[in-house]
C-alpha cells in the first residue's frame, strides 16, 4: 500500500503493489485549544467510512519502519487523511 517514494529509509515492505500509493502525510492531534501536526513524513493514517460504535470511526495507518497496516478505532476529533475510492 505504501508508495516506494517520499518515505524515509527503511520504508519497510513498500511496493505499492495494490496501487493505493499511501503517502506519509502525518496526523493532526490535540484538543480544540491546541492542535498540532505530528509524524509528517514518517506516518500516515486515514479514516474508514465505518464507525466502530464507541469513540469514532475505524482508521488504518502505516509507518515507514513497519510493513503492516494497522486498523484501530480513533477519536473523531483528530485530523486524518481521506481517500475516496470509486466502487
């Protein structure tokens, strides 16, 4: 899923064989009084259209040093990337 470019080394298991081309956009976290952008260039996370029924939607994330995608729920007030996919 990860792009083979724009991620720092080691960019573990980056092949982009799926054609998704995930880029390391980072994440916006914090509270209404103090937002910050974190992990720009080393991490990406994007929302799912499915809510988990508790704190917020499911999100999927990738990091430069890992070869697997992680799926967890996340607070809906955070700023994650969005990818629109045509059925």
